[in-house]
């Protein structure tokens, strides 16, 4: 696994370096040219397949469903990409389904269990092993071998990143890394120095104290990141302590002591009113990007993936959005691991070839990539990575620079096992109980570990 991760890291580093040194458009423009030749930039097959040739000669209208997570801006972008696909393949209609991150995974789990999953689904490394273990994802080699999906311009390391137990189940759209952001104008007005790229958890707490003090209590330092999802925030902390969320054989990979330290730190910040109270956190859980605590000016620091920097900068009238690493532990290990956004075809799909044509268009066609650019990271298709270079706006180039900076810190991470969704729900429930004063940190830690072990042993 270390060899695979290292190869993947080198690939990403080469891609983002190429992107980072490219000339970038100014301002806050997030759109690309509305033109495009339809040439895939790869082979003639990827950009010029006719619908009839690629689907066995049939021109009957086929409907497939495609689902993704994202905010309003991503929804608009993905709808535009789908529109272009339907122009090139008029016999394939795409029904679009989308939602926020948490709602997306809840809905997909329900659909998959009920036999009603969409044909093409957005997939993530944290959840893929669970779906693969349940047999919910198609072996993509079947549509590669039949010619609907071209991966000739994808280095083997990127395909390896989408392979679970020897089966290719997802194709990368892009690769990215998470970090914490701030608006330069906000910190300038408060008279607070920008955090260093290698800041620590103590720095996070100290800057939060300054924000509360210098804003007269009208702002918090950061949202409450102690609960909710297991990654990236908690997972980085776990890895910095020399552990991981899970072991290779699917058991819980971190200690009770590490969990207690994590929840105790956030309880301290909550008690000092450096982060929102539990009711406010619940109120803002799952809101669209444009309504969250950072964009609305209620917190000064926020955690996002690097590819979203430009989306956030669009929301502010002044200042720039800059990113630093996830907070570090003095003398701790690096928490970074490789991340990406992927597309899969569900095993339930009645139209796998048409679904594969859609993925092929999404990741290989210039008409798609001139819109996608680096929406969810640097393109994995090497020619498309070159193609998007001159299309990047300044915030997108800033994101690429950040990815380039932190990729060398990354190492391999264990795929989440079956049951990870339920484990994360238990994590969120117990963190919420602490925030509302219903459990002590120690009680919540004991309850979570008992629940997680029970789930993972099923």
C-alpha cells in the first residue's frame, strides 16, 4: 500500500506542479469557455464516440440517473456538464439528483439498500469499501473492455486508487487535500496575524481566543469540528497520534485515550465560548455553502477541501481566501493522506454501457473539463490536466499551490470497512451528546467504542 500511495503522490505532485506554474485568469471567474470542440484530448474514441456506435447500435432513448453532493454552485456546474453530455448523446437522458454531503450519503445508502440506486454515483474513498463489500458497485473493467470507458490516459496509480480487493470500482475525477481557510480581510480588520502553514492545535485555540476578544464576542473562532464526520478533522488527529480510523482487517484503529483527548479539546473550546454552542451547531448543520457560519461572518476559521477555495472566495466582497494545513501536533506524525473524488456505476444499473459513456465524457472530454477544471481536484487524465491549465482563476491556482505544498506530507490510509457509515453515525451521536451536556467525554467515549466494536464485528 505504501508503494501505491507513493506512486499516486508522485502523480498528483506532477499534475499540480504543472497546473501551479500555469498562467491563471484573474478575478473570481469560476466558469470556462462555453465553446469546445468535443475532442477528448486523449484518443479519438474518448471524444467522438457516437451514441449509436457506443451503445451497440441502438438509438432508443435511454434514461440514466446521476447523483452527486455539493452546494448550489457545484449543482449549476454539474448540470451544465450533463447538458453538454446530452447534446453529444441525444438518445441518453440524465436524471439529476444531488444534495449536501451528509444528506447525499444518507440517501444513497437508503437507495442502495432498497434496490433503487442511481446508475452513476459520486463515490469517495471513505465509503467505497463499504459499498464494494456489499456488491453494490460494478466492475468497471467490463465497460473498459467493451469500449465505453477509456482509461488509456490514466496512470496506473490513479486506477489503483479506485481499486478495492482487486476490482476497479471507481474512476477519479480529481485529487485534492483538505485544510483550514481564513479571509485575509477579516483577520486584517481584527488585527490578527495570519496562521502559519504549519500551525498547531494550540494556535487554533489561541487565534480563536483573539477572534472572540477582538470582535467583541460577535464572532467565534471556528465551528465545532469535534463531532460530525470522522474525517478529515478527527482522522488527521488520529493519524498524528500514530493511529488511523481502522486497521487493515477492519477493526477500530484508534485508542480510547486519543478519542478522549480530541473531544476534551473541543469541550474546552465550547466551554470558553470559542466555538458555537450545541444549538447553533445543530442549526447550521448541513446548510448550503452560502449560508454557513464562515460565509455569513460568524466564524473566522473554517475547514474545507482545497478545491473549494474559489467557491468561498466568490462569496466575499473583499479579501482573499487562503489555506493552511490541518492543525498539527508538536512532535506528532503527519496526518495527510491522499484524497479524491470519484465516479462509480452501481451494480443495479440497467444501462451500464450508457452510464460508462457518461463517465467517459465527464473525465475525458474537453467540453466537460473546460467547465470542471479543478472543481474536485486536479484531473486524473493527464492530457486533461494539461488542458485546464490556462483556464484557472487565481483562487484555483492558489488551491493547486496548496495541494503541491502538502502532497509530500501524505502517506497511505486504510479504506473504511463495511459498517463505516454506522460507525460515523455513532461518532456524531456521542459528540452531540457531549455538546448538549447529556454525556461526559468519558461516557461518550466508552459508548462510542462499544457501539463501533459491535458494528464492526457484525
